């Protein structure tokens, strides 16, 4: 899910040795491993189970529940799933911007993206590809796979601390994990960097030219890095949201209430799905 998973994955990857010393084995799953999770579990079983095996992938909760349950059934303890929920008014534009700058190289407009994503989230049971942000549906899918599900509410300033605190408690490693090395500031075209809405049309054109073969991938990435640098400068000089994020704000708040309102209110994680405290 587009909810800060990259930062958490990079943090754990950078602290691999410390985690191993604490009995925690972390695997950032590759796409081919996600498609054959049973083989991953058999490999882990052959290596010897750690105290805590932590698997991470943005699309883990989109696996067929029966397939996932079969793979997790090889583990000698019960499985738990930790999912991060984020208001749609934040997650939709973030996912679109990531699709623009990532390997997807999206060329369609934000309005076209919204039409596709809203349809997917209104009927997640029919979605064959892409991410889903219908949180009750994802909760049901993971429970159907035999997982106990834990939700964390996205807060940019504390998300990593919240996830590390959960892991430390679960692994009984609070003291050890206080020694985690912090993440360096992202550079280049790191997934942790984000484009500003003001450069969207430029990036769409750049992606179109790269797909057509008139701009090389190397040149595209060089230009993209310059646009990311510009985005950082633009945001540092702006007060408030850019129009790209603000224009659909009310619409996405209403959609969030339609799709996820009952889910949030049942769990009382915050006052409303679009105004986390």
C-alpha cells in the first residue's frame, strides 16, 4: 500500500544486522517471491525459523486469501498482519505521483487515474490488479488468510516510530531497537522523494517521450531528478497545499466516508477518516 512502506522497508534493510541479533529476520519480498510465497516459506523453514519473521510487500494483502493461508500454514506460529491506513485525500495523489515517477511511467491524467482507482475501491472484489484502499475489504481478506490484523493510522511525523514500537513490543526487543540507525535524507530518484503537483504535466510528457523511445531511460531519470529537486524547492516556498492536492479534497473526503467511514468509526482510531488526530 502507498502508506509509507518504502521508508519502513529501507529502515529495516539498513539495520539488518541489528535485527538479526534481536531475533528478527526481515525480508522485503520481490515480486516473483510474492507470486511464490510458499517457496519463500519453505526456504525460511530450511534456514531455521527466527523468533520473528517479518515479510513486507505493498501488495501482500492483495494475494488470494487461500494462497496466502496455504503459505503461512508452514509457519509454526500464528501469523499477524500490520496494515497502515491513510486518508484517501492523501493516498490517492501520492499514489498517482509515485506512478508518474516510478517504473510504471504513467502518462494518463490525474482525473483518469481517479476514475480508475475509485472504481477499483468501490468494487474491490472485482479488481484484478492495482492497489485497493477499501480498508474493511483488506481486513476481511487478511482475516480470511488466517491472520490477526492490526491497523496503524498514518501520521507522517510518527509513522516509523509507531511501526518500530509495534515491532519492538512484538519481538520483546525494545532496548535493542533503540539502536536503529536513522534513514539518510533521500536523494536522486529515491521512492521516498515526491513530485510536486505543479510539475505533473511536464512529467507526463517526459514519460510519453520515454515510452516512445525519443528520450532514453537514463535521460528521463536525469530530468526526473531535476524535477524532484525543483519540487523540493517549490514546496519549501509554498504555504499550504498545492492546487493539485486541494482541488479534489472535498470529493475524496466524501468518498472516504462512503467507503471507509463505518470501518473507522467501529475502531474509533480517530474522529473521522479524513481528519486524523
